[in-house]
C-alpha cells in the first residue's frame, strides 16, 4: 500500500460547538481518520477552535470580573486551553477507533505555538470577533485596556487581529512524532500566536486563521497532500447565482484567476484556496483537496472534492 503524508485541516463541523457536541462529533471524525489511516495516510491533524476559544475567553473573563484576585486570561492562554481540551477528545476518539480496527498506532496532541510578525498589518485592522456580547460601558472598559471592540446588533463584541503565520515553533517535535509513526494533532486553532523577543516567546492578542497555518504545516513537513475539510463537497464559483459552477480538478493558475476575480468569500473559502495555492507553489508533486468531512475518504481516493494541482 502506498503511503502518503497528509495534513488534514478540520473545520468546526468536525468538532461541534459545545462540550457534549464535541464529544460526539470527535467520535464521528475519528471513524473517518481511522479509515484514512487504513488507506495508507500518514496523518497530521490541525483544527479550528472558534466556538471553543470563544467559550473559554468568555468564561475566564467572567470569572475574573467577579473574582478580582484573579487576572483576566489573555488570548494566547485561551488558545492553549482550547488546543488542550480539543486535542484530549480528538486523540482519545482516534485512538479508540484505531484499536477497534486492530491498529496500534500512537495518537498525540502537540501544544503548538506559531510565531507572527508584530508589524503585520492585521494588528491595525482586527477582524476576528471573540467573546460574549458586552454593554456600552463594558466595551468602553475594554477599549481602556487597549483592546478593540465593535458594535454588533444591540451590543458590543471584542475583535482581535488575524495575522499570517510565520514560523511553527514546535515543528521539529511534530516531524519527529510523524516520522515515528504517530498520528499527530498540532497547530490547533491556527496555533497559539506568539511574538519572538530574543530568547523568549510572548503571547499575542490575536487569532491565526487555521487554514493558513495548515498550509504552512504541510509545507514544512513536505506533505504529499493538504486536505482542508469544510462544509461543502466542492468549491463553487459564481456562488449562489444562476451560473454557479462546482469545481473538480483545477490548476494553480486557475485557482489564482478565480481569486483575482473575487470568487471566494474573504473569511470563509478564500483562506482555504489561498493556503492551498501557497502550499503547492512551495514544492513539486503535491496536491491540495477541499471537501466536506463526510466525503474525506472518497476525496482521498480521488473520487470527489475540489482538487488543486
């Protein structure tokens, strides 16, 4: 059986929104990962964390509000917490599913930090909404702390930057585990955003787009395939208009042209296509696939999905 090194980026549908949902969703996702392992895939998994980090951020800050002796939790700490508890459910579900199939393969989660550029323009234009709805007075207090807020409906929400990933700090550990035959879960939520300051790493008030980090991860591991799992079986152009077209196999050049035309939504499909193109341009003989979690095995076998080569 041919072995392929695959980085799989899981969207939030593969994980659920609440703790009970996540427990059940990871069980379903684990069955798919186990099938891919049986088909010969050597797997590193990255994943989203938007609902989870929002829940953690809200809980920690509400706790801090009512208990002045405790400090508020910075975004980097919330990101680390989300990696830990998502990884906990995911690795246990995958381990269990593999053992049911008689496959004794270690599964582990790597708490992963990702360095970002402090001069990234994203820090001046935050776009990621995070945390609970606040009153106007609470929003003013947030701004006094140096944080950004935006008005949404009848309330206010905090917004943070989404800088591009520059370096995966734990890449050598991830590579060593993958080489040793482990299924590795890493770069959860795009990674814990950090700034390099001499020998120290300082947490950044940001959220990294997980698709860009997944592409960077695939590049650094010299993966054969980047598989981005989302809510649709195939990417569409002319989305929701009369001549909508689902994309099967396309070239990098075609993908670039579609991006130039503005075919993909900025905060949903565009990062997936852009990350795929960047990964493909950094090496030869690679493939990127965008499809739904339910069609992952079929896409791996070349039967469906949007394939960029």
